[in-house]
C-alpha cells in the first residue's frame, strides 16, 4: 500500500462510512500493515473516521501498526488513546467473537484486555 496521504484517506473513509451504514456493520478493522508512511493529517482523518464509525454503532480496531509508523505517530504527538489498537486482525476477531459469546454488549474490545491485566 505504501504512503497514505490525506486525500486518499478521505476517499477511503467516505466509502467506508457509506458501506458500514448500508451493511449495518458492527465491527470495523482498520488494518494498516502495508502502510509505510503516514502524516499528521492522515492520522487525524483516521481519528475522525473512528469517531464517525462509533456514531454509526460500530466498534473500531486499528491493527498492523509497524514500528516505523508507531515512532512517526509518537513524534507527531498523535493521540490514539481513543482507538483500540490490536496487533493483528485475527486477534480482533477472536476478541469480538469472545465478547459475542459472553453476550455483554457494553464491553468494548479494549476493555477485555484491561480486565485480563488486572
């Protein structure tokens, strides 16, 4: 995938929001494993998209953050505290499936991890 600029991110997010609304999706995994470079505007677009997806009733997880992207986002002082970050899409699905089996819709994907470490 390479570089994601804010224009490309805007197009992807616009399409994603339409698809989520049309399909009534409950979970969105934003996997950025192939992204090698990200700027502040793109990171902000992801944060805004996450907020919009939550308003549509979707849980959102960001996966595939490479060490380079993690360092870049840290240096750009991007606050990802409102986004659930998980290493792989498979782990998100595992958590979501477990959550569905427990039938506790008030839990978010990030809450389960916090309760394990307590």
